[in-house]
């Protein structure tokens, strides 16, 4: 099974046993049968990037609070636990939920739109 995809100046051919990159002056030609596969990969990549951006924003907020307002992390929020513990476990839980969301929402090669 071979599929081809094009980017700006690189074309890659993926086979079951090899991965080769070819530098081309233009974009390689794709068959019409590859367009559905390419759309699925684009959708999955976009979904992964959105989830990554959301998680990154949450994590950056956690780091910035620790760096610039460390005393805020000492605030007791739930059942005697401080914000640092609750936020940290929240990040872990969020990562697991996002992985499940990605697993459910991403499309496979044989799926219809």
C-alpha cells in the first residue's frame, strides 16, 4: 500500500517497509483516490493541534501562576488541598480526557465524512 502526500517542496512516499523523502521543485501529483485520505489526515492533524493548543494554554497558565504568583498556589480550594495540587491533578485528568476525545473524534482511512 503506497500513499503520497505533498507539502510545499517535499513529497513523501510511505510504504509498509520504507519512508523516503524526495526534494522536488514543485508538488508531486496526487491521485484523486488520495484526496479523501489527505482530507482525513488534515482533519486529524487539525483536531490534534486544537487539543494541543488548549492543553498548552492551560499548562502555560499553571507555569505562569507558579512563577509570578506562587503564593496563590498555597490557597486552599477543595477539601484541604491547595490550588497547586488541584490544578496539577486537573492537568493530568484533562490530558487523559483530551486523549479520549481525540481517539473518539479522529477519523480512520475507511471512514466516510
